[in-house]
């Protein structure tokens, strides 16, 4: 098989601020895998954590370095390919977002070769897909309410993921959350602190947010501070989800005595195979499951939508905030992101963009 790589830049309608900073625009990478006249698509989106930044350029370089190696395999040889890519050699091992692009394209190819959408191949029930939540970034209370109102015609605004961990402190978090609660008294509110709190802040905010009717707290403490999670877990009136602290299935067991659930993302996991593994690992340990995204286009979110009937919460809204998404895929129907009946991922590229 052959691959073709291209970077693309997407702009956000509304810049998104989280505890670590603001994003207005991102450059991602798409991967086209060609074999026997069928083309599979995958995406690697850029993101940064702990001082490491995966850029479209670095991801393109990584994937270019294995292009020749891929000639020796067909898309049916996923296991052998995976083993070959894991061998130490003169090129760097692929990072998880680079793996995600390749794995997604392989899955798209398989679905297309078999003529079925992936969700159907896996026998999944689309009726079980819950509504996606809409993200409200860190902002002034008035701007956060305006952002909520902006979501109303798109998702209905019934499920809101509110970003807290404001660098100005928990007073600013409380003011923003209070304003959103007042504007949206009937909406389900979920909170993601993106590791922006200290243990003391998190203990206090857990109680306070429970009184505001919030459903859960995601990543209250910074990645690396997992040793403090048991204290929070023992006292928290709300379920705690790990995001930044949980990349792959190997991270789940050590977290299983200190969180109630995990946020699975295609880019952290490194592809749909690992997403499956994470789902099974988490369920076997009694954990809840959320799917999330970075600044992914609808390509990556549609890949996750194929499996989304297996998740308790779905935060797959990044593409809805893009001005110029080059792709089309899963459809937003009454607030739920539903994959289509088109074989593979069911993603097509817009010809005009
Ligand atoms: Mg998160």
C-alpha cells in the first residue's frame, strides 16, 4: 500500500480557551492510503501537552519516514504491520497521533473494501448514541453565556462541557459557571478543569459544583499529580474523569482506584484498535467512558462516532466550531452525532475546499 500526506489549516469560529491557553486555528494532517483502487482516509490533529507539541509538520515527517516500509504490507496485515512498526530501527517510532492517522485510514480502507460502514461491521446499535456536549471555553461570564447561546441552534444546548481552571482562580471559575447555570437552568453541565486546579481547589470545587447540579469533573489535577487523586476520589460527591492522565489502555489500571471514568481520544490512543482496547479495559475495571477530541476535523470525529454507541458521554464537537472543515461525515441529528451508512468511515472530502 501507498500513503499520501497533506497538511490543512482549519480556523475556529470562536477561539477556544482552556486552562493551558487559547487556540484560534490549527494545522492538521490528512493521510490517504491507496491499495487496489480503494482509498482509506485518516487524520492526525496537532496538539500539545507537557511541553511536547505534535505539529502537522512533525507528524508528516514521522509518517513520511515509514512510507517505503508500508509498501511491504496490505491493509489486511494490521498485526504484522503493527509489529514491524514497533521494531527499533533508524527511524523514530511513530507518535500516537501519527499512528492514529494510519490506523484510521486502514479501518476506512477495510470498511470500503467490504462495502460496509464500520459501526455496522462491528454490529453496533446507533440508537444507543447519546447527544454530544457543546464546549464553552474559559471566558468572561457574559461571553460564556453568549457562547452558550451560539450553540443553541446547533446542538440544542442541552449538554454543555464547561472549561474551568481559569488561571485567574476559582472565583473566576465560579462566576462563569454561575452565569451559565442561570442562562441554561435545564441543561446538563459537565466541567473540565484541564488540570488547572490544586488539590485544595479541587476539593472545594467538587462540593460547590455538586451544589450547582454539575454531572462530573474531568481532569481536576494536572497530569503527573495522580498520587493526589485518591484523596479527591474518597471525598468527591461527583464522578471524576481522567483525560490528560490517561492516553492508552496501559494507563487505565493504575487510575482505576482513583477515578470513575476516562476520556478516550483517537489522537492520544493512536487509533481505533487501541480505542477498542481502552473501552474493554475500562469496562472490565468498572469505569465509565467518555469520548473526546482535540481540534479534530469531522474526519477524526466521524471515526470515533463509529464506536460512540459504546460511550457514556460524547464530547465530539470540535468540527462544529470550524469555519473551513475540508470534510463531511457523521451527521448531527437532534444533538446526536450519527455515522452514515456509507462504507468505511463514511467521510468524503469537500471538493471546494
Ligand atoms: Mg478534557
